[in-house]
C-alpha cells in the first residue's frame, strides 16, 4: 500500500484532526505544519501532493504510540534508520501497540472487515522474518484491517 493511503485511512478511522496529527508527529520529535499534513493527505492526482516516505509514516506511528500510551520514563524517540523499509507487518505491529490491542481485539477487527483470521494466522504476522511460521502482511490484509478499524471506531 502507498504510505499516504495508510496515513489517510488511519486518520479517518481514528478520527484524528490536523492539529492532533501535528501533535502526534511532535511526540516523535518531528515538527510538521498543518499545510504539510494536508499535502500528505492528498491523493496522487491532486495538486500539492507530497509523498509520505517510510520515515515520515514511521515517525507518525511512533508518535501515535506515545500519544495513546504515553512515553516511557527516560525514553527518547528512537531515530528512524533511513535505509530500513517499513513493511505492512511493521505498520500493523505499531498500530496494535498504539491501540493496546490483544489478539481478540485484532481478530475482531478482521472479522468486522469480513476477513476472518485464525489465532495462528494472526500470530504469524507478528513473528520475526526469519521464523519458519512468519507470514507476510500483504496489501489486501492491511486494507481489511484499516477497514475494520473504520467500522469499529466510526460506525
């Protein structure tokens, strides 16, 4: 999925305002204007569209974790490695941590999106890449999760 689409869908599902988005970014040590946020939320064909890099999406997700759960005492936001590629598995994990979801919560989100998973399929998404039971989170699965979030929080 395109990072801008993930950011847009997550913002809509969780009903996050532009000013709240700026605050969330600031939790991870990244200052961004509301105008820049609007550019990130635009679709590719719109004037002023700005591509959302892996680094920017990661900063937002890290800020979301701090916004929802609070900062651990003495913890400084981790620097994002520019060479690391943010995968759908990483994104799913960060959202799970931010919203303090347990397995049953995650399974319910997928069920709401009419994309039921078993517990073992779900746990495979959160395993390390070198584990023999690791499962790659494909775009269809990520879209289903974001749709389930929207159903849970917006309807």
